């Protein structure tokens, strides 16, 4: 494997915060750090250690050490996700609302006062931040997330059913105020089940009460798993017929990118960044049919037609999904684009 040459006078990148778990930020950190080390670039998570550049993954509560690093001459590059917004249109509880408001304030402060460069994960995110918080005073780049095309691949073991259709959802949370996408998936599965056997496989945090209510109400099979080990995700995606992208206004969903790499076509509403990622026959996007910023009930009919088209020609759509990932969503491409900004 051949990598581009970078400035050897800047061999260390500080990445903060040091996030762990199964979320998208952790996934990015782990694969990005692997890409850096493969290129001979050192990584630290301590803002007090020498480093030539600091990459802030969204926000951090350690603002004083970050400010001190900037005063020492270290460049601050902020990688921005979307704006917290659901609490503005639905009651999400005190805890969620406080965290969302604080999170937006923290992200905005770093963007406006500390960052020397901002990397947005999609054009949609950049336009969103520019619209709600005005354009940043510093240079900006847009770099889509990437995926390891060897780890996430159509090649490998799978248990894709032949007697029924498996619709997969992989989201961080579909509980509480974030459950609108779950009910869209259920309505989609209900419509499809009128013509064929359907299984809805949900990997996400979902309220226990909602799980029981949905299982009892609908005749098709619904499986819930709160999480799946990261290494099992490719197998699960190869074992499904389509991924439904459930989030409304998704910033740059890793699950969609991973699905395409595994040759799993994606179906969803045409909101957020999906049209930047799911192109050609990699899947089908349907008009939302209502005001998605108000989380109004969507028009399911277009979504059903999109899913039926994908299910009727699996070989064509699975092939195109993988090609889309190979052409635009590889991990090496993403790491190289980040290094053009960082070093």
C-alpha cells in the first residue's frame, strides 16, 4: 500500500476528546488513528503534551487546556457533526435538552473562538451550521466519512434469508424524542408485509415499553438488539436485504457508509446528507412529503416504492452500493484528505 508523503516536521497529532464506546465518534477515532499510525504519524490524547496540531472531535469540556494549546502555537482543527435540534420541536426530557443546549454552545464556542480550521462531515452539515450560526471566520473543508473497504466488504460469511426480506436499522438511539425513524421503519415493514414476509431487525437503543408494544401490535417479526460488537456489523449487513436509514436529517451516518461498503443497498428519506452518500443505484431515496424539520409524519408511499425497487433487483443494487463505497468512501481517501488539512 502506497501513502502520500507528509511534512515530517509535524509527526504528532493530538486528538481530543478520547471517546470510547460503540458510537460514531469512537468509530471514527479508532479507524482514523489506525490510518495515522500506518503512515508513521504519532497520536496523543493529552493536550499538555507537545503536538503540532490538535484535532477536536466535535467538542470538549477541556476548554482551558485547549486554549492554552492554541496560545502555544498549536493549530486547532475542529471536526463538526450536526447541530442538536430535536429538542426544539419535541419534548425530549430535561436531561436530553440540557445536554443538547450545552453541546451546541460548546461546539459553537470552539468553532467561533478557538478553531483555526473546521472540517464538516458533509455539505449538509456545513450549510446547516452556516445557516444557524453564521459562516465560520476560519477556513473550512468538507470531508465525508470513510470506511475500511477490506473489513466492510460483500465478501465473507452471511446468513441472508431466502424465505423472507430482512430490513436492517443501525442507529445510536431510537428512544424517546428520537423515535420517529423507528415508526417510519415499522410502517414501511407493515406495507411490505402485505406482499411478502418481512423481518425488521433493529440495532439501537429503544425504550422497552415501545419494544413490547410494537412486537404485540404487528404480525411481522421485529427483533431488537441494543448493540452489536463492532466486528459483527459486516456479517449482519451482508445478512440483510436493505438498510433503512432511520434518522431524520442525518449529518453523515456511518451505518449508511458501512452498509454500502458491504454491498447493502440503502433506502431512506431524502433528508440531511443522504443524497451526498447514496447515489445512483446504491439505493433509493424518497421525498419526505412533509416538513421534516418539524418531524411531521412522512409520506410512506414513496418509501415503499423505493424499497420495492431495491428488493426486486438485488444484484444490481448490491453491486452499485459497493462501487459507490469504493469510489468515494474508502478509509485511505478520508485519512489523506484530513492530513491535507492537519499537516
